[in-house]
C-alpha cells in the first residue's frame, strides 16, 4: 500500500485535534486552509464538509457541493460503490484511481485515499483525501501513444527486431523477426532469442543462454562482429549477424536490450554459410539427405551412414528408392510431386530399408530445396530412427494392460467387500461406516504397493500399517523370517489384519490396558513344495462375553483371505482372546524375485 502524505495522516488522527511530536494540531485550520483536497462524508456517502482545495479542484461552490451524495460526482458508479463498500467493511483506501466530474463538465483523473471513523463498531463518517493526477494521466496517455507509434514503426521495418527485459525474457518482436525465425515466439516466456535452435559458425549447438543477446544482458554491453546460424522448426537453416544492444533508463540502469538480426543468406558470404550448414548437417545425429527432382541422392551425412549403413560414396549418385521397401515404392512419386509444387511434406512415420536388408521405422520430414533464383531444384530429407520410440510405446501399452488388470482386481475386492458388508450391516449408517473403514484399510495396503512399485510389500510393513491406526502397537509383537508378499496377498491379508485389529480394538486386547498380541509366521517344506504358516494370537485380554458367528470379519478370516492365496484359515475363541491361523502354499503368498 502506498504511503499517505504526512499531512494527511495528521488530519486523520482525530476529527477535532491531534498530537504530533508533542504539538497540538488545529484540525479545523488544516481542513479549511490546507493545500490538500479533503472532504468528509457521512456513513452513507453524503458530503458533510469539503475544504477550499477540494472545491477549487472541481470548481464547485460549497453550496453546490456539500450536502449531495458523493456518487453524483463519479461518472463511473461502480468505482464509488466499490470504495464505499470497502470503507463500510473497515478497509482503508490508498491511492485508488478514479475519475471525478468537475463543475464545467470536464473529467478529472484522481487518486483517492480514505478511511472510516468508527465508534463502538459503527461507521460514523468517512474522511477522504483527493489527489489530482490529471496531468500525470495525460503524460501516461502520451507515453502510450508514443509507445504505439514506436511499435508501428518497428512492426513495418523489413529487418528483424525484438526486445527483452533485463532477465532476457522477450517483450516484443516485429513481423520480420517472426518470418525470419519461422516461428511465433511466446511473449513473456521465450528467452534471449526468437529462433528455434542456434549453432556457432563451426557447427556446434549454441545454447540460448550463451547467445550474443545473453552476453549483452549479462555484461551490459553491445556485442558486435558475431555470426551465428539458426534452425527453423521446419528444419531449414539461415546464417545471420546479430546486433544486441543494452537499453538503459535515465539513471543508466540496465532495463533490457534490443536486437536486430541481419539475414546473411543472400549476401556474398553465402559460400561460407553453406560451409557452416554442411558442418551442422554432418554433425547431426539424424539422417539428412538431399536429392534432385529425379530422386537421385546428392548429399549424404554421417547420420545417414549410421542409420542406413551406406557410406556417402556408396549412396551419392544412386536413387533414393534403394532405401524404400518394395511395399512402399509408391511413396516416392507422391513426395516428388508435392515437392515440385513447392509443398513441404510434414513429418510422418514410415519404414525404410538398411543396406543389410533389415527394416527400420523412421519419421521423415521432406522440404523443397531452391536455387538462388528461387526455383525448386530438389528436396532435403530428415530421417530419424524411431525404433526406441516404438519400443517405448509397446512397453506403455503393456503397462496400461497391467494397470487395467490391477484396477479390475481392486474392483473385485471392493465389490466383494461391499456385498459381504451389506449382508451383515444392521442399518445404512453402519453399512456406510464399515465400508469406509474397510476401503481405507485397502487403501493403506495399496499405498504400500505403490511405494514398492507394485512389486510387493514385506509382511512386517503390512502388519504395522494395518495395526498402527488403532494405537497400542507397542503391545503387538511380530516375528518371522523376512518375506515379501505378492500384490494379491497384500490386498487380502491387509483386509484380514484390519478385521483382526478392529475386533481387538472393540472387544479384545487393543480395547483395554491388558493383554498382548503376537503375530508369528514361518515357512516350511522342501524347495519343491513350501508352505506359509501365520498365527495371530491374543492373550490375557478382556473376558470374551459373546462370540459372533457369520460376521464380515469371520467370513474374511475363514474364507475370503485364505482362498485368495489358495490356503485355509481357522479362527478360535478363547476366554481372553482369539487365535487366527493361516496355512497356504508359499508361491501365491510370496512375491516374485525382485530385480
């Protein structure tokens, strides 16, 4: 918030008098004779008082001004409604831009600083300070007009020009710059350069933050006598000379830079530029091939050698159709027909044949090649090996199928849970609560699987995650060999542990201060046939009053969880606790070996 002028702060302290630095202040005198334009409003916006400066500002007499609603003088009603609304809510207004209608009908541009005077929480009156910024607004309008004129001039210049702020972010570019770069830069996002890619004259890729414009901004100096080569999004190249120059404010501080790009393509340095372009083509990882209008190969870079297996000596002078499989021979005539019309063949995917006869998937982009007179004399092809991309797509499809399978498994578990809970719930409220708790338990198991990349979870981690929400986990002992459970076992055993812990929290050890729970497991049998044994036993807990049969927990422990891992479960009740045992083949319980 901007600071209110000091005299104004003094006037707002008290309607009658105020003390500043130990001196009595005559508010009445300040209000009537002060140079600042002031007025006093009632709580509902009626003008109660206005000093001479306020009346002189708008040209009204006191009789014509005082007693009227302040909204009568605002041509923008929504502005005064907003100001009064804020003040009634106890907010302060600082330098709020507004327009006021003067006595002669003219419009004054002002900034309003205001605050309300409250007593016992009720708005009594409103004090307003009005600052005339009409001249400032005229200056701003003139600057905007000059800025518009400046941009119109730059927009129509035939040379590429763009500007940046001090951080290198592009703030403006003209049409010539966009046409030269072959793209529309993003104002406020692209940095340093309007071009797509940059290269040094010797063919090395030049990062944008190391380009001449970046140097100008970093070192606050103009950069001259530099050359570079830019690549357009369509794959074509052009040599240019930049002229980045700092822009400084009236105090000499750097506030940005302007750059002019001089296209060297049509100059006498075209031979040197072609040499640089050749170096870039040779260093490209992509296969870049040029051909004439009869499909005869004219140039062949190292990327083409790597991709197709032919050396430049073997390829140049031969028809490009040697790279096209028999099933795709009709492609080349269609491509040449479009090139002759001056069309660019946008990137598309197809199959090409290597020297050894193997087929390779590639993405191709084909552009016309013109001579100095503008006549089309051939085409350039950029071929990129997309074998890895195809393999990645295949892996993604496999992954999506696996995700789909796992989601369906989750649906099956949830549907079974809802069905069994519905059979045994006493009322809708109990049904909703029980389903929510069981889905949360399933979610805990799912979280563990996600953290383990869905490869499995240790039995210890699963037990801890399902019992920890009930507290008193210090009274639960766990022992057994290290075992990583399969995703399927994690989900169903997680539900079983949740039911055991829930029952214990309601009726067993976890409901009081006595007793212990032991969770033990073991693996028996030979290497050919191994078995998993697990026991959950509660001892010394509260006296068991009743034993429920046929509940959801019993169904999960005796049937659902054991069957999910191909085993069997038993549930026994003692006078001071329960014992659940699970026996199952190890294979469906244990996760596959982690790689």
